[in-house]
């Protein structure tokens, strides 16, 4: 009974949690520490392992053309839905014009346009002319750049690259840095994914004139309100398509890879409620005609409409591989680029700088770590050893969590780890000093330990919480390497709260009776008495 009671006193929930944390840290940090092929590992950033550096330009003028074209599609759908008769709806890239055949519908049309900000409407009798205001053009161009940054970042995240750097540079440039791109195939695939417009449009085939498409010029088609597009299979087959689309990819909500009856890859897509309604109305009124599915100016299919198609879903079939289909689905899901991007500068960053950086950072990390350990043992004796155990556990937890979530380690991130070493041991310095003070005051060992942790807790929490808030702000508003620094700092702070406070408290509680019996405060805490 006495033995069992003694065992219960030694074991406590803090030490159990601390032991679980150490096992967790060892297990999930092992692949990174041992560089094994199995298991999740911390990946290195561009500055440490090399990769691809690109500077992209944005053709913002194309964004205004797309905006006007989208408004033209809205006009066509609105007038059809409300039985408003218009004629000669034309689009010249800068403005839209049409004839309103019934003047009684003028008020309804004006109300429709008033709901769209940034439009300049000119009405001359039955002639309506519409264009974007100068302020709206500037706003659209800015939105195109911001949207391109967000879209490219989303595509690269889904592509599987960890923490790619995608940031605005200057007025109309985008900086892209991709770590770990080593082969020509990987580079080409990433470049295609970044630059692909992924502009999906559903357009009506001009059935009345379709037979003449091979003898028509682009100018002839434009005069009729049509455009000539080629088949995506490279066969040279041409289609005469009505220039104003029925709907576009802005109404797409999902895209994923599927397979047809011959096990060939295709893209399944879904539309939002508005897109599904437009799609259903158009197919219901155009049974027997063809609907062209156009992606980036190429016709992927132009099936006959046999019946009204509800549900807002469809397929894009083409002659591509599973990898190409997957990348296309990623591009569609992440959204079409409002304006095309083009390569202004490209260079490969070699890993030699990374090797030097890693070596220098490791020297700093190991050197700082060893000096901290020596200081703690010399100054605090066994209390220093306990603090060092917590410090090692903190580093293992930090590496384990980063490995588990596939975080990217950059040079500033390594600086964050070095800083975490000092911060992690700081809590134990405060605790040890509080315990020392209470021992000097003649408190019993139990009271000295419990009150020492209680008195030190407020200072530790204040320091760690304020640092954590700063790290969160850095992550929220920083980019690239700054985010890496913030991540390592945040994980390190949270890990130190577990190891330095909970873990060491559990060790002291477990060893309390032994410390009390020994009455050797110099050995345990480095003080006389």
C-alpha cells in the first residue's frame, strides 16, 4: 500500500501530458531530423533550397474589355428574360450599343443600368450606348491586379507548393517565387498553371451562317456580331460563334476531374444559382441548336442541345492527360484571370546560397542552444537541467508541428527558431528565480514550488501573449519570409507554454519529496541553504 501511494504521488497529470508531448515531438520530427523518405517533413524555402523566381506583367487593358463583354451578356439575358425587344446589340471592346425597339421599355432599361455603378449611359432616341467611366476603368485595372495575385496564389496552393511567394511589385507587376522547383517539367507545369487565363465561356453557335465559316474573315464575322474560334484539338476546325457569351466562368462554383465511358479524363463543372438559371433558360429556348463550351478562346466541344438542361452542371472534354486535366480543374476552381499575365523576368535560384545559409543558421542555432544549456546548468544546477529538458522538448514540438502541417522553413524562420530558444528558457528562468526567493524566505519546498509557479505565471503569460499577438499580426499582414518567421515564433511560443510551464511543473511535483529529503538547495537550485 505504501509503495502504491508513493507511486501515485510521483505520477501526476502534468508529467503524463509532458511525456505525451515528448513522444509526439520525437515521432513527427523524426522524418525531418533523419531525412527519411517516409512521413511528413519540413520543406525548405526558396532562400534555402533554391527554386524559381519570376516577375510577371498584367495586361490590365484586357480586364476592361472582359468587364464590358460581361455587361453585354447581362443585357442580353435581362432583355430576353423580361421580353424587351432590342436589335443590333454590338460590342467593340470599349462600348456597347443597341437599339431599343419599344420606347415603353426605356424606363425599365434605365433602372437596370442604374443598379450597375461605374457606367456611362448615352441615350439618343432609340439608340443606347454604354461604356465604363474613367474612374471605373482605373478601378477595374486595380482589381485585375489584386485578383491575379489572389488567383495565382490559390492555384499554387492547390498545386501543392508550400508557401509560395506571390506579391505585388510596383503598379502592374507580380513577383512569384517558388521553392523546390528543380526540373524543367516542374517549371513548365508551374508556369502554365500561373499564366493560364482559365476563362470559361458558354457561347451560342451562329447556326444561320455556320456553314460559311471557312470562307469568312474575322472582319466579316465581326460585322455580323460573331467571332471565329478554332477547335481545341488542333484539327483546324472552325466555329462561327456569337460574340456575346451566354455566361462565363465567374458563375462557376466547382470543377473536378472525371472520366468518360472510354476512361478518358474530362472536367466536370458546376454553376451557381444564377448561372444555372441562365443555362437552363438558354438551353430550353434553343433546343436543336449548338452550345459551344469555350475555354481560353478555344472550342472544347459544341454539342447539340436536345432538351432543357437544368441543375447547372456540365462537362469539358478534350484531348489531355490526367495531369493536364487536374491542372485545368485547379485553374477553373481558383477562378479565371480578369487580365492575362505575361513573363517579364525569370531566373532559377541555385541551392548554393541555401546551403551556406543553412550552415550559418545551424551554427547560430546550435551555438546559442549549447551556450544556453551550459549557462542554465552552471547557474541553476538541477533546475537548469530540468529547464534544458523542457527546452529540448520545445524544439522537438516545434519541428513536429511544422512537419505535420508541411510548413516551409525559410532563413527568417530559422532566425525565429533561434529566438525561440532564448524565449523558451526565459519562462524557466523566471520560475527558478521565484522558487529561489521563496526558499530564501524559509518556505517549505512544496509551497516554494507551487507559489513560485503561481507568482511567475502572470509575467510569463503577459510576455508570451503579447509576443504571440505580434506574431499573428506579422502573419496576417506579412508575405513570404515574414510569414515563415511569424509561424515559427507562434508555434515556439505555444510549445514553450506547454513545456516550460506544464512540463517542468510536473517534473518538480514528481521529484518534490526527493528534493525535500535531500535538503541540498545548492544541488537542486544553485543556492546556499
